[in-house]
C-alpha cells in the first residue's frame, strides 16, 4: 500500500515524463494501469498486479473524448477524482496522472490511427471510430509514461486484442499483461457504468454472464454457432429489459469467424440499457 500523503499526483505531461525519467535513471521498472477513472475492484486488481511485478506503479485517470461517438455518454460518464486518487494510493500506486483534455490534445494535425478489420467486429461494429480513439490515447499514454509493463482487464476483450496487435505490429516496447475480469458475487462484471443501472436493471444484469456461460457449454458440445447465438439472444431478451446489441462467437485474439479447427474462442455480447451499455465475454479453448 502506498501512503496517500506520499503518492504523487499530476495533471501535467511534463511532470509525468520527469517522474518516469527519474524512475528509469535508478533502474526501476514501471507498471502502468491506464483507466478512465471511477475506480472499482477491477481497477484495484490491475494496480495490485502491477505492484507485485514492478518497482513502481503509475495510474492514469483520463476520460478520453476521442473514443466516444455522437450521442454516447462522454458527459454522463461517472467521475470522482478525489475518491480515485485515494483508492489508487491504497491499492499501491506511486503516481496518478490525471490530465485535462486540453493537456492531452492541445493540437490536432489530422493524423489518424486506423485499427483495421479487428475493429469491425463486436463493439466496433456499432461504434465506428471508437477504437481509433482508444489507440490514439493508448499510444500517447505509453509515450508519456514509457512503462515496462502495461495492465489491461479481460472484460474489454476486443480492446485488448486490438492493442496487443498494435503493440506487436508497431514494436511498442512495453509488455502487455492480461488480468482476468473481476466480478460481483452474482457474476456481473465490475464496470464504472454499473452505477447507471436502475435497481431493476442491476437485478437483471447478472443474466448476461450466466447466459454466456450457457452459450459456452453449447459451443463445447458442438452446437452450431448460429443456434448458440440465437439461444443467447432469446435468453437475454427474456431475462433482461435491455436491448441486445450483439452476440458473437469468434476466434481470439484474431476476431475471425471460427472454423471446425479453431481452438481459442470468445463468446461475447453487449446489452444496451437506457443509461448503460454493458459488455461481457468468456474466452475459452476447445479441441480442434
């Protein structure tokens, strides 16, 4: 645990760079956890994992506007910086980087990062431009923090697959570490957006993971993917008041349509409630 009175906190890129240069000058490894804030137990698990395996830990808190599309919840996205800073310190962070939008994006030269076909599946299919914004902010943060290791949760599986591919193809020096999804006792994946659920929706939401588990069993039993997807859709429509955005079964991390020989798979879905869009997935292996 880091003392909240000694943990550093900065909103300036120059100060963040100064900190990481000091760490590297003393040959200290840096674990980095990028977040959009409103921290919960899932973020704590990422910070703790980083603390176990690095000499020091940096956490960023930045609600990134470039990954929100028109009509999405950028303004409504939950924020509580004071609570986030306290929780990050308690989990073991050594510094919190919390820039304003103007600090991160003072200029726009028009250069874009295009994530390609990996972004055409799952969430990307209904959120054009979303992963362009994700890669933009991740690249900026990695250049600023220059971590040894960077930590991502498995709940955002498509995001993780795209970032891993980006790092591989463009020789980004940081090592990506996958951390399993942290769940509530009833199975609901921890998410900052869960606070936007009504009481009724919160009671319905565990059906998402429960139904994905049933779908996984059917896939392993050899049931055709189209049949499985229809089953999961029907169950979610019965058990929740949300609108099913998608249910997909793909290879992972390639995010391609599986063949009979495909071994590593993901079954994933998104359910849209009036004030929260919930995603979840299960990544699993099957015999080819």
